[in-house]
C-alpha cells in the first residue's frame, strides 16, 4: 500500500513539474460539432428516423484540441494554424479563448475551417458530416503569413517563459495546413525547440524533423512500413516476438501498398510532380485518434508499387484495426496482410512491439508510441525495451480526441524530463480518464491529479504547520514511502523565479517542505525596510502553490534546527555556485541527506521588482541592477 502511494506521488510530481511549460502547437485545426437529438418515429418519406434537436456543442478538434489539452493539463499552449474566415472559424476562436490557449491562428479568406459534425440519438452516432476540403492548398500569401506567425509565436513563447526553450507539437492530419515550405521551416528550425512531438497520418513526410516522440496509430505505423517496403520492392517478414509462444501471435507480416485505384503504368511516385516516394495524403482528424473501430474486412488486393492513390481525407473502413477473416488472413486499408495460421487472432501489440526499432529508424524519433485505441499503446525508446499500457474499452463516441489527450500528456511529461515509462504511464492514464462520456476528450490537470489520488498537500495534515508538528508529520510521510525535499527563504515578493525554483525543487522528491523566515528574521537579514509583505501573506501565497506540500515559519536566522528535525533527503538552495558553498551542507550530509543548488532565472528577483516599483513611484529610472536570482540573494537565501 505504501509503495502504491509513493508511486502515485511520484507521478503527481511530474504533473506538477510541467506546470507552465511552454508548448507551441502547429497543424490541422478543426471544429468538432456535436448535435444531440431525440428520435421516436420514422419519417413517412423513407425508412429514416425523425430527429428533434435538443442541444448542440462545439469543441476544438485536431491540433486545436491538442493545444486545449496542453493548456488544461497545466502547460502554456500557443496554437499556430490556418483557420477559415467563416462562422466555424469564429467558433473555434471562442473555444481556444475559453480554454486559455494563446490563439495565434492565421485567417485564410476563401478557405473554409474543417468541421466534423456528428448527429447522435440515444448517445449513438447516426451520421457524421465533414466539411473542409483537404485539396484546398494554402495560397503563397497564406503560407508566408503562417511562417511569420510561427516565427513570432516561437519568440513570444520563449520570452514569456523567461528564456526557456519551448516545446513543439506538430499535428499533421493531411488537411493541407502544413505544406512543404512550412515543413521545411520546421525541419530547419529544429534546434529552436527542446522537445518535438509529431502526430502525422503520413510519417514519411517528416523524416528530417528528428522528433523526440511520434505517436502513430497502428494503421499509421503499418502504413509507414508499407512505404519502406514499397521503396525497396521487398516484403517485410515478422518473426515471433522474443519469448512468445507461436500460438500467441502471427507468423508472418507482409506489407504492401495501400488499396486504391491503380497507378498508371510507368507513373511512379518519383514521376509525379512534387511526388515523394510512398507519400500519401490520407487523413483523419486527430480528434478521432484512439477511437478506432473494425468496420469489416474488404477483399484482399495487391497493387503495383508506386504512389498509392487511395481516397484522401479519411482512413478506409477497417484501417485502424486488423480484423480476421475465416481463413486466417486480414486486409486493412493500408494493405497489411497477416498470416496467423498458428493462432485464432492477431495481437496488434505483438506486431507493434516487433517493429518499434524499425519505426524509430524510419521516423528518426527517440520514442515511438503506437496507439492501439481500446487496447492501449505500445511504447519504445532507445533502450529497445517495449512498454505496454492498457485502456478500458468504451463506445467510439466516448473516445473522440483521446489521441490528442495522449499526445499532450506524453509531450508534457517528456518535456519535463520524465523517464519514458513514467511519461507513457501518465499519457495512458490521461487518455483513459477522459473517455467516460460522449464528446471531444479533454483532460484537466485536476482530473489527472485526482485519478492519482494525490491532491495538493496531504488531507490528513494542513499545508501550514507549526515547528513542533514537523516531526510527526514527516514521520507519517516517510511511513508512506515518501522522500522529503526541504528548502528555506524569505519569499518576500513571490515572483515567477520563486515558482520555477519551487517546482524544480518539488521534482527532486515526493514531498516539498518550505521553511519561511519570520518578519523579525527578515529584518535582521535584509534591513529595516523588509519584508515588504508580512509573514501571513507570504505563507498564504506559498501554501496556494500546488508544488508546495507544507509551509513552516521559523524565527531564527538559520534553519539548522528545522533541518535537524526534518532530516531531509534532499536540501535545496538557489544559486549558481556548487553545493559545497552552502552553509548548511555539512549538517545535511551528516544527517544522511544530499544538497542540491538550482540555477536562477535571469532578471527574476525580489530586489529587482522592489527597485522597479520604487523607481516608478519616484519617477527615477530603474538601474536594472540585479542582486538576486530567483529565490535567492547574493548569500543564496531565497528572497
């Protein structure tokens, strides 16, 4: 039980650490429209139900829903995407504003905003109407304005994050928002982003991006393998997964070209204008990721090699799932045929696990997460060890946008330097907890923390505690398997430097305890005009931060007595000097703990803020002198 609590706390620490993480999302944005109706009779003109509309809901879809989820999970999200100058575009802007996404979309007159309208009766989707033509290419002026928006948003996001290098998420669903010049810009600017996540229906278009993580569906992953096979005019053969019994999986996987109308004789991909070997413009809304269904099995077909020319816009029936026919063969929209004579069915997880290394090689990604809709996901990194996560099967109408949730959570976790197993676990959990009802999935940070059963602070202990309560409280946490991180300071005027410092400190353990100098102690350390804010205000603000578990006030000039009581596993100070220079270091190490110093965010300090306020009050220009880093004075004490 204690181990489970510690694991939940560890996962919650990652969720808390990505708060405010800067993320730029670019790609195919669309509007999801849900129309809920009642039906109790058939119409006289045809055997069709008569529908009475009861309510209508609009939500961000595709790249826009990914940005909404980044913001809902606690990141700082900016969306760059072309949007039509139409009513659907106006609704999409409203959705982004309500979600707190920085809307840097570019209006494209004459180009409609893609919309997916679903009509439901009794929670059953009766039909879906799609508008927005994927063949509506961006005009040259539209491309130029999109590139300008991308450049400006990157710099704006970096400046707002105090110089922190932003994360990039690319959502390419084949709707024309990412033409070749935009892809080329992103590839050339790859070094401007720390973490890069890619969700694309045609991964072959993005080989030069070298993303940190790609999140293809099973169909998209097999399509990429099909392209590789087509280029080499060979078949791919699947050996049994290491250690697996032959009865548990298929004995061969052969991947061909996608079914569609035959390519004219002699006309290969290389012969087509702008052709890319194996390229494809097939698309589906990112909002449908994770909601795949088996709609039947089509007759097997093999086509000449060259550019597959199947339908664009939406994967064909059965493409998201390998469904078996009676003879042990199956054919999907990607042209995958599986010989499974030794088994009754096909385990898509086994297939995905066996191809993770090849998928990483073909995409250039550090991490590949193959999503299997109702069956969870298979994730692989550089260590070559596949990791499997599971989900609970739900109706397809509940899982619209679950893939966007998965992508947002996975990206934030990796951007926060979480280990891959932790990132995969959080991504799957975030996607799973959003599929309880019909509608476009969005996971809030609060929902994720509630699912981990770790609210801010321990419900059994208040956030603000007295010094004589510390021993019992720390003992209770340690009995629950939690490690204790301790820091101290004045925290006079709370600013972003403090918040970033405390978030980083919290990520070093399971519990963050902050000791705050009393007003008398601050006056002795800082002078008669400090503190600016009384201790009651200072501890109230600190206690409101989700990364802070407990706050205690001490009267002494040194926290040595509290360190003796707490015996912290990690003692944290702010500063760009080595831990050996921290005065409390010998005491902490004698008690068995370790000392960490955290660098400061430039131009973020209490002294600088006070100086600016005084300069404005007197009319004198501020000197710009910075004596403190975030949360520290020149002596290393948090200000």
